[in-house]
């Protein structure tokens, strides 16, 4: 028996090793999400119906997450508290054009759900200049994934507020921990707090928006900010001082640095241009800011849609305007008040009407009916323009229609003249003022 046992022992040992190896390799796969995503799905529902409600939400998933979670059930469970939710896969987000408010802004919260490593997706997403949600939630469903590398991606760090939820499986206990990113601060070992713990996820600990999104930049931990300036921007920037460039903006940067704990180095641009696009490439100080790894520009650059699409701007604190100022002209002479109600063209038309209409009617009556004194008839008809009555009688229907139209026109003209005359006598009249650049160019002002 002994020799047989010696021969059987290696076989049993190898069989035991094979069995335990298969078992140990299978256990982590089983323990990845022991409740088949029930806890994760519950957390997402709680987020949507609680602290993330009230603003637009972009929900982005990878392929594995769509198979793992029932997003329709999540939407139904969240119920009527949902605000607009824009659903997207990683592929559709990269390749389908979307409105800017779907991917950026202070009213948008982006929730990225992923099981597989999203590094490749984030590198491609970095090319999208419209991607800049102020609030970003990263929900990793894989306990074994290194999320520190995910948080360190520049496209992730664009967001002002960041929350990471990461499950952990220890001793058959399934928990979810919350993290944020404080890249400007360092740990006790002197390492950047790219992944800073916020504690164990519970609905009580994270029931408000403020508890989810903690401020990330209250202290920069001595970070050195690289600033590019064009020192020809009085009174904001001009040459001089210990930094080589001084002014209001440099003073403000010193105050902010003392408050937030950062230092800065100024680099001066040799391109005398604020910033413009040429053949798809930025020039001037904005080109230096984009292509030479600078952090900030403190020049007073005006914002336009092209600049706003590629660069982030602070709220404007100064606005400049260009205006032309002229002396107020004196009132027009009072003796000309009688002429002010009508323009020169209108006066010409009135005199033409007074001369032509009565004269033509008197001539036609003279030729057709042979009336005597056609000049007197014409003067009587023209007297209506100054409200003079006449005893002129006509028998022909056409002549009566003629006179009716004439008297109606005269009534309208006299009423307009009288009303405008009252307004002119009440308010002094001034010469026309210059209101546009074209009027200024056409004037004789030097």
C-alpha cells in the first residue's frame, strides 16, 4: 500500500492544485458584482431621483454596462422627479453631433457608467472641445479597475466638480465608496491627491448636491501657474514691476495666489495679437495658450463665438465701448416755424398741387362749358388750401367729383399742417443729429 500511496499522492496533489487554481480564478469573477448589479442600480436610481434631479443629465454607458444594468427600469424607478435625461453610448457620443448644452455648461451633469477601462474613450473624447460639463459623475462597476488612471485623464479634469463611485468586495461584503479628485493638493507622502476618498456611500451621507460635489480648488498646494501675457493692455497690463509686467490683472493674480495657495510665472508674447484663427490654427496669445502648454492668459480679450468654443472665459468684469460725441446743436430759428411742419419735398408737392389742380380744372371748364373768367375760378378753387370758401358752382358730374377729391386732399393737408405747427411751437425744433457711422462719414465734420 505504501508504494501505491506514494504514486497516488502526486496525482492527488496535482489534481488539488488544478481544482484550487480553477476555483480561485473563478471566485473573483463571481465576486465582481455578487448581486448582479442590484446595488449599483439602486444607487443610480437614488442619484437620479435625489441629488442629481433638477438639472439636465447626460447618461453615457459602455457596452458591458448596458448588458449589466436595466436602464429602463432605472428611469421608471426614478419616476416624475427626472429632469431631461440624454442617453448616449460611448460610440454615439464620439460620432454623433449633439447640441452644446448636451455636453457642456453649468446646468449639465454628466454621468459616465463603465465596466471596462474607459481610457481609450476618454482620449478620443478629449478632442471634443464642446465636452466640458461642470458636474461629472464617474461610476465604475468593476471593483478591480484602476480608477486613479481614469481620474488623471485631462478630459476628466476639465470638469469643475468630480465624483467617483467605485465598488469594493471584501470578505463577501459588497460596498461602494465615493472619491473626488484634488490634483492641486498632496497627501502626507507628498503625492497629488488625484483620487481623494470621501467615504462609504450611503443615502444619508450623500443626499444633497453639495455633499456629492465638494470644491476641488480651495487650495492649489503651491502649484505654479504658467501665465502668458501681452503687456500692452493699459491699465490692466503694462511693463514694469518685479514681474516685468504690472497692472490691475497682475495685482488680482497676486491676491488670488495668496488666497488659494499658488504661484505664477509670467511669459511674454512676441506676437502682438490678441488671438485669431488662421487656416484652423490659433495665432496670438490664444495660440500660445493652446499650443505651448500655458495654463492661463490674463489679458482683456473680448469674447466672440469662435473664441468661446475653444477657450473658457471668466465672467466679464470690464466692458469697453466706442462712441462719438458731438455738441448738442442749438434750436432752429423761430421765424422758420411756419416751414417746419413739412419737409422741403412735401412743400414742393403742395405748391405743385395748388398750381396744377385748380388751373387744370378751370381750363377744362372753360374749354368744355365756355365759362367766363377761368382765372378767377382757378383762384377761388385754390383758395381752399388756406381755408377760404368760394361760391363757385359747377353742373357736370365729373367736375363735382374733381372738386370733392380736391377739397378732401386740402382738408387733410391743412389738418396735418395745423397739428404739426402746434407741436413745433410747443417743443423747440433742432437740426437732425448724427446717429450712425454712415451719417458721420457723410457729414462735413472734421
